């Protein structure tokens, strides 16, 4: 039934999610021990109640995840009131205007990536939609926002992939040492520590300068706060965004009539992004820890237990989205969803993710309206927490 580690589950988790929602909405998993909530209403309410469902013990079902990573807790692993103060400060620097200002450069980069895929095909190779297109886009956007100078960007990409590997493996202690991931993280922290010091001394118009200057109620961000935020952005904003773009193309490949609707009216792309994320969420599940006993559907979850929020299941719950919840409808009205979570930790990068995915799809569909993917040769990432691709060969370029 529900085994978050099994390759079969990871390939297609949706039948197991449905059974959980229908038969066992407060599921107890034994090894490792955790609980799982699968219905929309339950996940929605729990995530909006950080007093009972805390983020401070980390977001996976592994005990002592924060200690194992060797990191001080970052914004996403803090509860109110500390989280509230930090989020307010970060929001002063990470503004919608700053994100919107990226659009022209991003579009130029996206066009370059399309040209690179075309060149690969012209050379007789098969382009990889994920590796050659979707995945480099967020790395570019984040490097640009953070003000990583052009010559340093070649160093930035391997750090990103080390963090991504960590995530794919679910932050296990073993994966920390694998492929030098811990070294890469340490190197990245060293690099950004120097950047922060340099920007404090001589501010520019980049996000790090804005974060070091942000002030609210007489409080400012410490170097560690800025570093921690850079870490969450790079760890949480890369693969998630790349996978949204790849999943969008894969879903359109499976639903030609929906593709026709988008091609006939590209203005629909903005709304369709949320539908893609609802059906194939990059973040499938994250944990909270109960601070007190909680009773749900007559089941008592004791205090101090890890509880997985199955966002990927909640987003397909027929109780919320109707009997056709599993169907792609690019014009579906979606008053609420959990693709970016909800409540205090609602994804602060959702505007940035949507900007990138919109520009990527606008450009790709206008140049290659019939682009598809070869699922028989695709390689998925293996994670109980995230959903996406390592490789997704493109067709019809
Ligand atoms: C499609 C792309 C993305 C998805 C699906 C996604 C998803 C999420 C989710 C589900 C959370 C809540 C975590 C939780 O429940 O504990 C979150 C938080 C967060 N995301 Fe994203 N994210 C995406 C893109 C980005 C980007 C591009 C950034 C870059 C800035 C970003 C930065 C963050 C940060 C900093 C938080 C923590 C916010 C807080 O704790 O207050 N995300 N994201």
C-alpha cells in the first residue's frame, strides 16, 4: 500500500494515496515511525496550526535531522514567533518587484537553452528536456538574484547539484558524505560568508545586499540569517522549479487536447501552472512534529511524533477538487491548493517559481508546440519527499 521508499510507489504514488485517503486517513507507519495525513482538509488544517504541528524538529521523518546536517535551523525549520520576525525581515529584501525585474534576462536565458537543445539535436544527439532546459533555469535565476558574478557561476552549479542530491536522498547521514556533498555545502557556505561580508561593506543592487540592509522594528538580519536564507533558497528553489517545468511538458504530452487549449490561448499558461503543480507536485510530503496529543478521525497522535503532510495526496483529494480530481484541466478554478504549502511557511519563492515556469513554457511552446518526452528512457529522482526527474529525453523538437 503506502511505502514511501518503494520504487513502485515513487513511480506512481497516486493509487496508494487514494487508499490512504479513503481507508486510513491518519496512517501509522512503523519503520521509521511516523504518521501520515492524506486528506486535503486535514493537511490544510495541520499545516496552518504550527502551535500543534511544529517545524522545529526538521521536515523529514528522520530523528535529529537538523543535528545530522550540522546546520543551525533555517527559516523553514523555525516556529513562530522567531519565524514571524525572520520572515518579515526577509520579505523586505525578497520583494515581488525584485523577482519581476528578472523577466527579460530570464527570457533571454531560456531562449539560449532552447537553442542549445536544438544544436544537440542537429548534432544527432537527443536533447534532454530536464538536464538541458528545465534544470539550468532556476540555477541561473538564483545565481543572478544572489548576485553571483559571471565567472563564479561555474562553481555555483556543482553546489546546487550537491544540495539537490542531498534532498533526493532524503537528508540521510550517508548521503551527506556521498559525492562530497558535505564538502560542497561547506564550500558554498564559505563562499557566501565572504559575499555577505563584501556586500555589507559595499552594497550593490542584489538580493544579498538587500537582505543585509533589511530592517524591521529595529531588528536586522545577522550574517547567519542571510546565509541560512541563501541555503534554503538554493536547496528549496532549484529542483522544485525545474521539476515543475518538466512535469508541465510531460503532462501536456499526455493530454493533447489540453495542449491545444494552451496553444490557442497562451494567456492560460499562468493559471495552468497551478494545475500542473496540483497534479504533479515537486514537494510531495514534508513532516511536522506534534507538540501535544492531537486527535483526528478518532485516532490519537501522541505528542512528539513526526507527522507527514502528504501534499501530493491532498492536492488530488476528490473531497476538495471533485470527482475528476485526477484529470488535467488547464482552466480548472483552484481557490486553494497545497503545491506551495499554506500558512506561515507558504513558499516565499512562489512568485519566482511561477515567473520561471511561465517564461519557460511560453518560449518553449511558441517555438516547439509539439515537444514531448520519452518516458521509456526517463529517469526519476528517488525520494519520499520530492517528485521529479534526473533525466527526461525530449521528443518532437
Ligand atoms: C515549483 C517550485 C517550488 C515549490 C513546489 C516549492 C514548495 C515549497 C513548499 C511546499 C514550502 C513549505 C515547506 C513546508 O511545508 O515546511 C516552501 C517553502 C519555502 N520555499 Fe519554496 N517552492 C518552490 C520554489 C521556491 C523558490 C524558487 C524559492 C526561492 C526563493 C523558494 C524558497 C522557499 C523558502 C525560503 C521557503 C520557506 C518559507 C518559510 O519557512 O517561511 N521556493 N516551498
